[in-house]
């Protein structure tokens, strides 16, 4: 099953789970209870912390963090787990259902600039280049508001999970303007990528 944030980031092939850590958690929980998916693939946009990533680069991820920027400067701490990883094995397609995760893993090096990107999630968008650099120096390349919750919910239900993230902007003062400028082209790229995945699954 493909899932996406929604609002202005909707795909015809993906179930909407809502924007941010909270909406995505309770909506995806409901979906898992009702539909019992065999796999969860999150698809959406991401901001890049470093200039090593190019706009419209595709990243594959199974790991997310939930680190608030204040903790990078020893201004806060959390007693909670702030890193999650989906390690459950994807299964082959059965009766035309699922199977995308397996294909993504097999095609990873051909299709993505990174197959092990760590994604940070927060309800806030980073617009400070210094903060972005701190994340980047810790090996965290991208940020997306929902992905941490997606993996956590998937882990709770023991469902294999991954993310397909396309870079929409850099985490800098012009982040929102850059995001809006690139968003339509980004959605088209992700839609075309899904079509390619369908072709690969039908040919497998």
C-alpha cells in the first residue's frame, strides 16, 4: 500500500494519512486496522539539509529520526526513542497485491541517489542553514514531516515499510518558496516513477 501526506500532496495511487507527526500516526493506524496492508510505502517530498542533494533527487529510506533542532545545541532532551528503522523483509507480490517493496530494494541502486537515507521528522520546517548543517553533519540528509510516524506505526503492526522521498527544496530561508516552485514538477516525477514501478512489477 502506498500512502502520502495529502492536502496539496495527493497521488491517485496512495492513501492519504495527513500532514505532520500526529495526523499521520492516527490515520495510518486506522488504515492498518481496516485494510491490513502487507506493506507500507510512503511517497512524498523532502527538504534537503545539505547541498550534496539535488532538487528532484529520489531517495529510498527505511530509517527515520525525530530530532528537534534545540537538542542539537544542548537546549533540550527527550526520554523517548528518537530513531526508528524498518527491518522487516518485504514479500513478493501475491494475487496482484503488494510486491513493490521487493522491487524497490532490487532496483534501488539504479533508481535512487541513496538507498539508505536517514530522514528526520518534525512538525516544523527547518529554515536555518546553520541548523540544517548540524543535521547534515550527523548523517541525516533529509527532512519530512510524516515519515517517522509512518515507520513507528508500521513497526507496531509488524508491517514492512519504506519511503520514496523526492527533494523539493533546501532547508534554508527560502525553503517554502522553493518548495512551492518545485512542487508540481515533483509530483509529476513521483507519479511517473510509480508508473515505472507498475511496469516492473508486471514484468517480474
